[in-house]
């Protein structure tokens, strides 16, 4: 049996250092560069994703607020 815990920890520490200091990923690991058309399409997808996440966030917040208001009414003797 091997003591893999130490190897995993050392590997993750090295990965974290390299990401934080900007040496990873290097051109060796990410040689792909988007052209202008791909970048525009990607930016559009990001905008659509943000809009969808914002919409879902607002829906969830509204439902939670409504549930909280219902609970408050119930706690203080309000009618259902």
C-alpha cells in the first residue's frame, strides 16, 4: 500500500501555487486561442447564462419571501 495522501497534498499545494502565481496554465496546457467570432459567441452565452441565473435567483427570492410572509401570518394568528 502506498501513502498517497502525502502525494495528493503535495500535488494540490503545487497546483494551487502555480495557479495563484500565474505559471499554470501555461501555453503548453492551454494553447487554444478564440478568434473574434468565437469570443463574441462565448460572451453572448455568458450573458444569457447570467440573465438566466438572475431570473432564477429572483424567482427563488420571491418564493422565499412569500413563504416567510405566510409563516409570519400563521405565527401571529393570521388567517390562511
